[in-house]
C-alpha cells in the first residue's frame, strides 16, 4: 500500500491556464478569462477554450509515484473517424518520460454540419505514473489538448511544492486549430509545445480551434496576460469561415494589434501568416466537411473569382499581413512578421501532406515547431534572448 499525500489542484500547481473555475467535481482550467467567456455566444468556442492545450499540472517533488484523478469530457463527431483517446504526458526535468490515457468520462457529441452538441455523463478516472526517478525533480503532467478535463485530486508518495521560478521567459501564443494541436498525437507534440521546448520558454497557448477570428476579447486577453513574448498566427479561420471581407480584415488586424500594444507596448510581437493549405490558397471559403472518402476531409466552397469582390484567401491574407506589419514596424521596432509557408510550404506538403486537407499530423507538427524555434529563437530572431 502506498502512503499517499493529497495536494489541492489550484493555480499554484497549474501552468498555461488563464483562469481556474471551481466545479462540482474539482476545478476546470480555462484558456480564456471569465470576462472573455461572457462575451461570446458560441458553444464551440466555449468547448475549445476549455480544452487544456498547453496546460500542465506542474510541481517539484521527490515522489516516485503520481496519480491525478480527472473527469474528462471526450468529443465525438458522427460520421467522422473516432477521435483517439486523450493522452496525459509526464515530463520530468524537461524530458517526456511517461504517457497514459484515462478511461471513462463524459462524451460530448458534436454535429459538424449544424454545430449542435449533446453531452452524456460518465465516471471520473485516474492518470497513473510510477517508477519516477528518486530525488527532487520538476514534474509536469501535460493535459490532453483535445479533451476538457476537470481536475479532482493530485496524489503523490512524497510532498509536493510549486515549481520554483527558473527564469524562463513566458511565450503567449494565439492561433487556430493548428496551434491548438489539431491532429498531433499528444499534448507535448503540438507544434507550440515543440517550439517552446526548443526555445526554453514557458508556453501559454491560446490556440483556439476554429476561432482565430480577430475577436476583441482575445486581443484583450493577450493584452492583459503577463508575457515576455507574444505571437499571433491568423488567417486560416478567417478564410474557412468566410467571416469578413478585405475591407473589414485590414482595420480588424490593426485594431487587434492596437489592443495588444495598449498593455504590452514593447514586448516582442510576432505576426505569423498561414502555413500552406492548397485548398484555400486562392479559393475563398466557407469550408465544409467532406465525408465522401474513407476519412474525413475538407473542401472549400468559394469561387476564386470572388477574390475580386473582396473575399479572403490565404494569399490575400499573407499579402495584407506582410504589408500591415511592414507599415507598423516603422514605428514599432519590436513588431515582426513570419510567412507561415516558411514553417510548412510546398515541399513539406509533398512529403507530409495534410491528412484531412486542412490540419498537419504529428510529424508535420514537429517540423513546424522546430522551424518556428529556428526562426524565432535564433540569434537576431524575433524572440532571441539577446534582443531583451
């Protein structure tokens, strides 16, 4: 029998969350603050912001065994392939040393054509890790990036204390489902996590599946969150939702950047345009799921000729973001631009095609993360330490 020590799961042992909500079962990490959550009616955004992409339970301990009781909410999409079980990644002193899943949990059924959702209750479960190395160490449990997870209890066979400040810079990133993690296998394999590990920074990931839409409440969250580095990767969701035309896009980008600069006027700010996505390079949205093949894919419903009417495509987005950032950089030397095709372009698509025509797989996530780190964290890069 193990003599367990129970530690409350709260903000002291959570990293990567902007808010923690008390629930019937325990606590629920959120990636948008409460004020922002009151300002959108979209149930899908409410779901994805509560999926803890980049969030981890982090502590220092001499324990060799750890248990985390959780109530996950798993999402299924009728007509689409089954979503893999969410993974809990154990990182010890910066190295991935364990991985497990949790059975049970609630099941949320989402109709991709209508957006309707229905949740069936289920029982809690436990993520268990044993055989950790003896002695004091930094331990992180990265939570599944595609499942909502209520945290109930943390148990260890030795005392726990919050992680000390290691002097690492905080990188705050906002993006779409690709930044959220899309088809990456596990939470430490999403490209922002790969890049953060390479860059030696603390990640706060505001990648919001389907919802990188220049929303003012997201800009305010970026403005108000303490960070040493900020990046925004925008474009793909604006095209595939067909949300706005060029006339609205340009001032919306300026407004988004203005809001961030209200609170973080000198923080290095990197604007990243979309990676290559052939179905939307020159074809406007909206985007629709396609169930005709053996696996789910997506197709664009717009007409390339509509670009003349102000409809957005990925190439239009890139042209405008490059122009806007160059214009603003004349008075904002800490503003930078990166063409997303530098991270994943035509040669990468030929080697590592997008499985569903929209989202990268685990191998492509790794490549994107490594390339982002090479460009952003290198000497003289936007996030280079010698820029501080």
